C-alpha cells in the first residue's frame, strides 16, 4: 500500500474579496418588458396609450389574440384538471356518436352512457394522477411530456377496455347491443384532446417567440450539428432576447445533409459557408465544435472572413468540462482556438512501468492539474506519493481524497 505525504511551503493565506456589481439603467421614459405589457393588456390598458382592445373605436383582433395567448399561458395544473374532467365527460358521448353515425341515442343507449361515463372518468383520473400528469409545466413541454401523455393515455384505454368487457358486460349493466368499440374510441379521443390541450400551450409560446424574434433578430448559421450545436439552437429559439435566429446548420457529416434538426435545416458543409451565407443573408456564423482541432477552426474562420460574415465560437472541450453549452459562452474566436492541439495518446503501459513501486513527488499537487496528476499516479501503485504545494488547505484536501481512494480500492480488493 503506497504511503501518501503532503507538505506546504507556506501557511494558508486567504483573503476573501467580494465585489459588488450594480446595474443602473437610465432611460428617458419607462421600460416595460413583454411580460409586463401582456399583464397590462389583460387589464385592457398599456402604460402610455390607454385601452388597447379598440382601434379608432373599432374592434381590434390583435388584442383578442394577445389576450387569448396570455390567458392560455397562465393555465395551471388545476385548470388542466378541470378541463380534463370536462373532456372525459364528453368523450364517451362523442365515441358513441362516431360509432353509431350520429343516430338517435337518447333513448336506446342513454342508460348505458350514464353508467360508463363516470366510471371511465374515474379510471382516467386515477391513471393521470398516479402518473404525475398534473405536476408538469406545460409551457416547456417536450418529447418526455409527449411520451408521458401517450403512455398514460394507453394505460387508461387498456384499463377501460378490461373493465368494460370483464365487469360491465358480464354484470349486464349495459344494453346488450351497446357498441363494443366505444371504450377504444373513447380512449383515443381522450388521448388526442388532452394531448392537444397541453401542447397548444407549448405551440402558442413557440409561435409568440418566433414572431418576436423575427422582428428584430439577426440570422445566424451554426457550424456543427452535434450536441453542442443543437443546444445552442435550442437556447436561441426559446430566448428571443438573445437577438439571434438560427437559419441553418453547416456540418461535414454526410448523413446529416438535407436533414432538419430541431426544425433547423442542414444547408451544407462547412466549406459551403460563402454560398450558404449569400443565399440566406446570414450575418454571423457560430462555431459549435468544442472538440475540433485548431486546423479546422482556422479553416472555418478563413471561410467566414472571405464570405464577409462574423465568426463566434464556444469554448473548447477542456473549458466546458463540468459545465453545459450555452449562448452566454459565445465569444469571438481567439488565438487559443486557432492553436488547439490534437489530442495526445498516452502509453499507459509505459507510465505504469515507470511509476509502480517507485517514490513519486508531485509539485503543485494542490492545484487542479496537480491534483489530477496525483489521482492518476495513485492508480499505478507507487510505493510512496509525496504531494508538494503552496496552499495548506488544498494540499490537505487532496491528501484526504487520495487516502479515501486508497481505502475504497483496498476495500474492493478485499471483497
């Protein structure tokens, strides 16, 4: 078992400095956000122009649309629950009308309809409540929420069908000729209407952001249709305040050519920047390739300069470790981006032969790079590991961590 020793060439000296940042905004008039204007519109007024639901004394359709959008976006789960109850009370009747082509059902099937409607409602509400359908925020609904609606809807449909055939019909609670397809039609109608209700909130929100963004944002191309590029596009599309509209991807992958990713088309390869920028009037190219080599970055920057468009980039992968890709990290291309080195493959067998059974000292072992070197060296079982650093606390922390790693390793070996 290797021995770990640590040493600090100075005592801990820390000075906590806290800066404060004050943001001041001076404007000739008052500033109102889009949300503030929306809330004002709900009351029929704006800060400067009085009532907005009329134009020269006439009805204003734009106000009605804005009011409907605002009211739809503030729906809460309790509102969705009430609307779901209303939908589930209507779908059995709609299903029966579809099955019987709208024939007179008031006398023939009324009793059966009165029996199945509350029972089907109860089954659906139990499934939806147990499945967590009423603890989601539908304004930002995505694939996961869509999957939940479909899954819970199918479970409710199956439960209704089983209950219909194994309980209601054997107990003769329904008319003998009551259509057997009603529970299936009811399940699909409920699934469609409940899903449409929820995703209408999402669609209205996206449509509003798209309209707002197009009014003042600049068109940009994204070089790199990988995970980093997709995250950048998603943030630009959901945040119109960024002032950028993604109009296309550029990617060298053959299988992505002509495809659409998050609704944004792949318009060509990175070498096509000049042509695509001219066709789309793009003003900026975002290089979303954190793992690209410096040579590739230099080529793209050169093509952007030749096309007369500005190039920005996200940090390299080593800068993104432990974080996420965000538009806030966009910056101009710097010399470090152009000099990104190719990854170096280490001969791990040679390292193990060099370190195993030897006394090893790591200077600067309390820093981020030094501490990682200590962890890697410990993996190859030196007879002694000496950690030397400036900060007393940082050296103590890495020593404690290495001792824990040793205990875990020997505990696993003993088992």
